[in-house]
C-alpha cells in the first residue's frame, strides 16, 4: 500500500519526467525544475489530471549568497512556489534557480495563476528577480525612487539613503545615511539538533 506522499511523488515523476529533481524531507515534497522548463512544468502541475494543483498559495524569492554558513556554491537566486491541489489534498514546493546571478530572470507564471502577479512583483521589488512575460513588473512595497533590493544578502542593514522632512524647504528630502553602522551579533549554533524537535 502506498502512502499519500509516495503517490504524489509518483504522479510528479510521471508528469515532469527527468527534467525535475524530486525530494521528500520531513513529510514535504520539493520539486526543483530547470529555468528553461519552469513555465511548462508549472502548466503541467496545474493541468495534469493526476496532480491538479489549481492554487498557487505563495511565491517568493530566495537569496542563497551566504547559505550554509558560506559553503553554498550553487546559483545565488531562486524562486520558490507553494502549490495546493484541492482535488487531491496535496501540497508541493517548486524551486527554480535563476541561471544568471547578475541578472536573475525566470519566466512569469501569471498566465498559469493570475495571483502570481503580486507575488512576482514582490520578488522583483525585494530581491531584484525579473519575470519574463509579466505584464506589470514594478515596485510594490518600496518607494518608486528606492535604490536597490532590500532582501538581498549584500544590501546594507542601514540602507543607502534616508529621508526626512526639511522644515526650511518644506518638503521631504533624501540624504546619505547619517547613522553609524552597527555590529550584528553572530549566530551561535548551540548543538547539532537545536530546534529539530
């Protein structure tokens, strides 16, 4: 007798073939697809009768620059989506790495799920990930004149500029940051299994 996770894993292998790496850990299924097959794979995940992932629950950007205490040697940026199949009561995580670290770009999935519009705009705004085919890719959380992408690991904690109201000019002005950089407390791992229970 196969479990629910094994049935999902088999259905994913049949639908996506060799173009996807499927892993199961802690009762969760993760699929890693190639950037060139990302849009087609997402379309299959939604339309295949054995899967029917009708709902995009979340889509976000990830910056792996200092992942694994600096031991990461893969691509820097990824887009991670969480999908839900109401019909089969399945969930899956889909990860796609952007092939170019200098200009992170993947296909937009707004043609598959319309609610991806806001999620992709957020990933663009905060991580600088571009989505080819997105109809309205512009900032959603930061100011229109904001410089940089604040969720990137190399973005300074204090930012590049600050704004304040100038009573003499009677308007808000931008100026270089005036606060001193501060030291962050280093992360300390207490034991191997800390937080795993």
